C-alpha cells in the first residue's frame, strides 16, 4: 500500500506544535508495518538541505515543495502580530505542488493522507481540477483534523487564488458565512475524516466544540472516527535522552531528581528538592487555559511551589507571563521562546505538568509527561480525557489529576489533590513508576490507520456528496 503523507510541518524539519510530531513519527510507524510511505511538506527557510528531498526512517522520502517567495520566510504561518496575509495563496500552491510532485516522480499513491487546512485543498482538487486525471484514478484521500479551530478562513475576494470555479463558493462547497473556509472543503471532499482522539471526534460534532462546522461533520459522521495520537518512544525516552542531566527509567527513577536539581539551577530557582516543581510547555493560545493558570498563580506560589513555563504565541499571554515573572521572580521561570532542548529538560525535571485546556484534540504534552514520570494535571476534555484518569491513592488506579468544569477554582482543587499525594513520598513514587509504565507509542494507533486505509480502499461509494 502506497501512502503519500502531506503535512505543513514535520519533525525534524519544521515544528510549531503537535502536528509536526505526528507527521514525523506516524509515517515511521507505518513503514514498520510494511507500508510504503512518502512525506510531502513545504520547503521553509529553516530547512537547510541541498537537495529537494531527503530520507527519514528506513526509506521514507521527504519531498519538499519549493517556492522561495512563498515559503522562504522565518516562520511557518505568521509572526507574533498575526498570520501571513497570503496564506491562502501559499497553501493552495503547496496543495497543487503535492499533486504535481507525485506525478513528476511517478508515485501513484493509494492514499493521500492530508492534515489540517493547509492540505485540505488536495481532496477538493482531486475531485474537481484533477477529476479526469488518469494518474489519480485509484487514489483515495484521508483527512486528519488536528485542531478544528484552525480552518483556513479567508475573505471571499481571495477565493480565485484557490484556482477553483465560483460554483464551489457555495453552501455545499467552501463558502462559510460569506468567507472561504478551506477545512470545510477538505471535510466535504475527502473520502474519510479522522481526528486525533475518540472523544474529540464526538465533541466536534456538537455545537460547543464544532466551531461552526458541527453540521458539516455530522453529515459525514459515517466516515469520521478518532484515532489517538502516539509519540515516538525512541525520541521521547528518559533512558537515552541526550539533553537531560541524568538518564533514568522506571527502575532507576531516583535519578529523576538530578534533573530537577539541574533544572532549578539553570532556571534560577531555589535548589529545593521538596518544593513541587510545576511545568507548562505550550503554545500560548486561548485554547490552552493560561487565563486559569494566571488566576491561580498567586495561590500556587503561596503553597511554596515552583513554576516553569516554556511557550510562545499570543502577545497578550507574553505580557501576562512577563508580569508573573516580575511579581514572583524567585519561584517562577518564564521562558517565552521555542526551545526543544529546554522542553526535554522540563519534561524530565518537573514533578507536575499542567494542561488546563479549554479543548484539546489529543494533546501530546501529557503523553510525553507520563513517559518521563512527570504527573499531569489536566482538564478532562478531548484526548486528555482519553489518556489521563484520576489517580486514586487507595486502589492505585489512574495516572494523573483531573477536573471538568473550566474554572480557576476547579484547576486549583486538582493541583491541591496532586500536592497532597506529592507529600506522601512513597505513594508519589508509586504513581511516578506507574505513569512511566503506560504505552502511548505508535504501535497501536499506526495499526488503526493501516486498517482504516484498507477500509477506505475497499469501500465503493465513500463520499456520496461528491460522487
Ligand atoms: P498543540 O499541537 O496544540 O500545540 P500538543 O500538546 O499536541 O499541542 O503538542 C505540542 C508539542 O509542541 C509538544 O511536543 C510540546 O512539547 C511542543 N512545544 C510546544 N511549545 C513549545 C515550546 N515553546 N518549545 C518547545 N516545544 C514546545
């Protein structure tokens, strides 16, 4: 089975969030299952390779769509003041470029696996502009939605840049409240749609989480499912991690404290092994619950905790966190940047990790945390609900601490529950060891994707809307 995996970001070439992790690890897991995979992504400025392709895994070609004017920039989608204004043109070019690249190298994929709005025009193009192209006659498409809030919305005046006829600027096409909605096109035209956790796949069909597309998604519910993301257990491995001070595994978990000590030192926090060190690594976006974190910061500080944040994003959160750093310089370390090495040190060195998300399609932070024996405190939504269950000191069930209502007091209650267990050193150690024993590698989920691809290829009329 031949798969062309298309993503606007792929580890190790370019990353802003979880999509890059998935795009850089799922193809490897699929290859291990015997599938033939190629990856296609834009060539951004930071990709310093001499050729227009390279190889990852055993033999996965990574093909780059080039255009200096459109992709030769410092960032992927925009700067801290907003999205690049020509993003529609950029990703329409990319989407066509993917199809043309496949033709140029004579690679006839059985499945083109698209991800998020940036490659959502591909299913649309295949069923319109390329409808009669023999080359793609047997090609089917799967679209994975990593975050429904990012839909690729543009002013209607930009529609011609898609290269599509105006008849597609309609209710059953890409029109959405008089704007162009690229993701909507992908949902309507792809043969199958997946999201990154079972709970999120149900949530997005409701008004609360559907971001206006709940109706469109419900109409395709027979061809929609959730497959939980995995992480690459070779990359995220405290036993071999080159960036942390001391490696450890579940049997040598006492070595984790050396990482805490070092992180405290490097972050100008007091070297205190009994102070609970709480971490956050995240895009600074409304989605991630920073308003709740800011609201409980003072109360947490009073409980003699230490707090380390790593993130970049919305300007308003930069301002808010800088204020926190000034107010509590001795107990906080605020790092407003993207730093993959510091991230590994935080995952390894912290005791607790907060993810109080408003919504969370899957979330990788909590999964990486478990791997590093750092205990997550999460809001039970989306993939957080599918991966983190409340720890019960009596039965020893569960792997973290949870809350449901999106409110600061509820988050604080969950943190206090965690701190109570933290004080019981023996119980905490049992929890840490248990957390490290979970398996969220790709082994299971990659098989689900393989089975889905097979199903998509054998089903006859997958997408009645566009037949
Ligand atoms: P999302 O995709 O919504 O941003 P996820 O939890 O799915 O959230 O994935 C986030 C990924 O990005 C994780 O691998 C996390 O470690 C990483 N990450 C986020 N912000 C930073 C940062 N500032 N520096 C380094 N890594 C980061």
